[in-house]
C-alpha cells in the first residue's frame, strides 16, 4: 500500500499538480479511491470527494465551487465530466481510472516503478479534503477538513473499536467520511484489513461475508433492515462478524435487538456529521447503551442547549453541540453559513435534537429541521418510523410533515412495501393507533417502489417534503 501511495503521489506531481491544488475524485467505492486519496494527501494536494451518484448539474456546481484543477474519474462517469468540463474554467486535467483511453491513467501510474516519494511537508492545519454535504437546504456545502481532523478522527476511532487482527467490511460508500475516515482509515491505522463494497445489495454482501469472513461490519440502518428481511437469513453463516457499527441516521432500538438476536452480532454506534470529521461521539460495543450513540470521542466535549443557548441538564432535550479536534474549518466560500453553526467559542451546532444522561452518553431524538409541529405538539419522524417499521408488510418508510389547515402540519408516510403486498391508509392508521399518540399517526400515505435515500443511507426528506409544500 505504501508503494502504491508513493506511485500515485509521484504520478500526480508529474501531471503538474502542486500543493494546494484541488483534485476531485469522482469514483465509486473502489480500492483505487483509497490509494489516490492517500497519494494526493502525501503530495500536499487537496482532495475533493464527489458523490459517485451525482449527475451533471450537481457535479458542475461542485467542481466550480472548489475550483477543481483536476478530476480522477472512471469510464462509467467520464461522459458527465466531458459534458461539464467546458463550463469549469479551473479544470485543466482529467485522469482516467482505467487504461486505454485518451487521458492519463491512474492504473498506469500505479504500475510504474518510482523512487521513494519526498513531497512537500504538510501541516496539521492544512486543508486535507473537501466533502460536500447532501444539501438538504439549498446547494451542497463543501466542508473543509484539515489533515489533523482526518488523522485524529481515524486514529481515535481505530483505538476505540479495532485491533490489528480485525478485518472490516465497509459497506457504506467510501466517498463519504463514515466509510472512508472511520471505517477504512480507522482500520488501517490499527494495521487491520479492509474489504470495500462497491455497491450494497443484501444478498451478495451476505454471500461475501460468508466467503471472506470479516470480523467487523460497518453500515447504516437501512442496510441492517434489508439484511433482516432476507428470507434465507436463518441459513446464512455470518458468525465471523463479532460486532457491527452504524451511523448516519438514528438506529431504531428494536432493529438493534433484532441484529443482536438474528445476526448474532454485537452492536456499536457513532454520532457525527461531515462537519465533525465525521465522528464526534462513539463507544465500544462492550460499553454501548442501546439507544445511545456513545460519549464524546477523545477530546470531544458535548452539550445540549435550549433555543436561548443555555446548557441543559441531563435528561432534557435540546440541540446537541460538540467541541474538540473533530470540528472542521467550516464551509468553503460560505463564511455567513459557517458562522451560523460554527460559533466563536469553537462549538459546532449540529441541528440534532438530543439529550444526555448522567454519564455523558448522548441519545439522538431527531433532526431539528425534520421535526413536525402538529398544532404545537412536536413529532419527530424517526420515532414514528421506529414504531411502524415492524409492520410485516413494510420494507422501508419515511415520515414527513405536510400542510394541514387546522393544525399547521401533519405527518404523512411514504412507504415501500414488500413484494406482493398491499395496504390501505385505514389499515396503516389502525396499526398505528395502539402504538402512538393520535397526533403522531399519519394522516396520509403514498406507496413508492423505493424510498429515496442518499448514498449514505439518509432518507431524502426534503425531496418528498418540498413536493407536498409545492416548494
């Protein structure tokens, strides 16, 4: 791996890239993404990780916003780059993953013998990478993570969870920080082995677990839900996995218990966002408290505040804030937006509603902006989803707020049913009635083939909500 990183670093410098230039990686979850990232970092080049699922308009916006000097892309996504290139004035170099095209090839770089690379020294405060958030409010924002942010988050996460003997299967995309920084770099920091999954599908991934026998699995809640819905799960031998990790969105408690019971895996959770490198809180599986995302990792300090900014005592719900080495430098080219959530005292205001217990464990309730205000009653979508996901006909679902003439807002369910199943609104409401308060029960339902989710597994609530509000 070290030799491949040297070759990547040398090849990028040979193409004319220099310290501080931006290299965009527009690749799926392949080992070459890891090598090219680390090669560029070694050369002092700033990385920009582009979600491999994005399309022309989104890619053009991101490349222009970060003034990308070069882009590394595979053949499948090359047409997008060729379409947007004329409109990205900073873009002077296209590098193709595969050999045999009209562009310089990463594969050729990695097969070339080069001397030991001696690049420019980087400082911990230098920007290591940009990662654009999913853009639930407006266009995506480029989060600026320093070399210290990335090194510290990977090292400390690795210390909490991994050993040199571990083998991790990273099922989450490695163009996102959870899969790359914490799953991949966290394991590599301990000298363990990493298995990447290019695209998650439950049946082939279960087969790969049986074949490759990882000791750790890292995913997001929808992946575990799909595992548990596989009809032949009882016949699978997945006992090599000692524990699994989850983040990105709140894991329902009933799903955790099903994982431990039916998969036989212990469970550990982490909390964070791209803005905190991306983990601010976690705990090892031996210390996990069901429903909690753990305690502040290393020097991370957490607090819960009310709307006036006052720190709340244990047990009271408010906005979760974090301070420490994990907190990044804010958003590229957006000082005003940065100032809204990164305060002058170093606290990042997450927008997550949470409470903490007496021992410092944090419990996420929901996203502040996803809360539904039903006539003054607060409804957190994840709470309703947790209760509904156990319905035998439901494969996946998401709850959003829709306009209501009487109460302002009301919950609506978007549901993906299991194959061959059908359901009515009356049936759904009848199921919910004994489980939750009347104001939490969905007043409407829409059935979809699939719930729209980001590559990180987060439900695209804004996409669904905007249609309901004609935004």
